[in-house]
C-alpha cells in the first residue's frame, strides 16, 4: 500500500505544472550573514564560502527559491547539480541556511531541511565535519535519515524512512538521478557507507 501511494505521488509530481526555467546565483557571503553557523576557530573563513541561491521543486510541484552556503571551490557545481534535480522534478521540502535554525543541526534535520555549511564537528568526535568546510550537502534530512552504528535514527521522526525499500518522493536511493548528479562531479554519498548510514549526505573533499 505504501509503495502504491508513493508511486501515485511521484507521478503527480512529474506531471505537475510547467516549471519556469531554472536559475541560480552565486554570491559572496559575510561573516555577519553566517551568524551562529560560523565562529572563531572554524577551518574556513567567510571569504572562502559562497551563498548559492537556486530554484527547487517543492512537494507541491511548484518552483521555489532556496539558499545554501558552500565552499567557493564547489559553488558553481552545486548550482549545476541542483539544476539537474530541478529539471528532474526531484522534490525538496525546504532549503534554508543553518543560521535560520541557530546552527542547530538537530532542528534543521527535524524540519526536513536541505542545507550545507555549518561549522561543527563530526557527531561524537572532535574532528571537523565536511560541513564545516562547506563541502557537504544534506538533502531532505527527514526522508533520508542518518542511521548510527547502534541503529539510532536521526532525526527520530525519520525512523519510518530507515526502511529504504520505500520509494516515497524525495527519498534518495543508490544510483538514482540524484546520486548520479553528485557522483559525476566527484562527490560521495553517505548511503554507500557500511556503517553508519547517512542517506541525506553528500561530500567532496579537497583535491
């Protein structure tokens, strides 16, 4: 029954109203604009980051405008990737930068938010996450949850989506168009990890 409902939802999204042409913008970002997502001691400064504004398709089938902060070196390709997702009508719940959630990753994930830069360590370690370098993007975080080595699901409300046999719109699966769009540009996907699994997460280390 779940699969049937998801299939109908996917068809409705694909058959939605005509979309306007995709647009994107890459602009400098200030330390003030980053707010609590940046702090002294972060591995990159605001001058190494860019604010990327992109169009995306919402779950209502309409075009919306979102914002991501990423490293300057990957800003243009991130805009191109989201252009592919837009043309594929891959639905995104929301896309707000980390300071809108007071840089609280748990709050952002609970909101099913798609985001990138946030100066924080890898969970449970003292090592910087690739998010702290602007080289990681998380997409539809509730529908594509993080599953720890112990099996804990984050965000907790994403627990039903730990079942990756589901095919609900907005979910990411191995070798789908979303994964391919990132991998073609040298990004890796957390869904390929053995443990933990991070289905929302894409990252690209420096060359």
